[in-house]
C-alpha cells in the first residue's frame, strides 16, 4: 500500500542509513548502462500516426451505409399539404437531439420521422391524426406541449407553490422588522 507517507519501495527511506528490504538494492532502481531506453520522439510519432489512421478507417462516422428515407428532404407536390407537414414537424420533438424539433434536426431518426409525417399526410391523414399517432407510438414527451396529467401536475404546480411560499416568508420577515 502506497500513500503520501509510505515509501514507494519497501525499506528505502530518504536520508536513512538503514539497509533496503530483502531483495531490493539501489542498483535495481536505476537503469543499467546498456539497458532499454525510452522510445524516441520519432517512434512515438509513427505510433500515433498509425493509431490515428486505424481510428479514422474504422470509425462509425465513415461507415454510414443507409440512405435517407424517401420523403426525408423532398417536399410534397401539394403546397397546402407541405405546409401542414412542416407545421407538424415544428411541433414534434426529435427523440435523439436535445431541444430540437424534427424540422430542425439533422439526425437520421429525425429524417425518418419527417419522411413518415410526409408519407402519412400524402396518404390522406390530417396533421392532427398524424400527431395523435405519434403520441400513441412514442408518448406525450414527443410534443413540445404535453397535456397536463396527474403525473405531470406536480411539475407545473411546484414552481407556483414555491413562489407563494417565498412571498409568505418575505411578508412575515418584513412585518417583524416594523416597531
């Protein structure tokens, strides 16, 4: 066990004349004259370059093989339907990105969801029906305006309760200071 007050090598205490522990000698702690040396800078540079090439070749970013979905970036032929689809895409949250809508995200999953929205709207469904289908499939967290429920009510009411509590504490502390 080594620590700030324990010697790294048993029996070796700086400034001490005591012999080292059994099997240890100062000559073993030093590199022998003909022994191995540290790697040169060139050897380290070659190793670093080799590791960089291996990582670049095998990285997942260079191995993307899937093509984007059919309607991911193509607009619908009907401008009214396209406006309806874009309005819905702005209301739907990207599941892989933080704080971005499906319309703004560049993630693959967002592209798939844009394509899915356009396919369903082109198939004759309204934006409300597609939105409800997405909520049924992914849950309320997919929209930017989730409905208030028994589970989410404390999240909406807690800030108001804390604000009211702060006002009460402030009123009582100001009333005590008056003579």
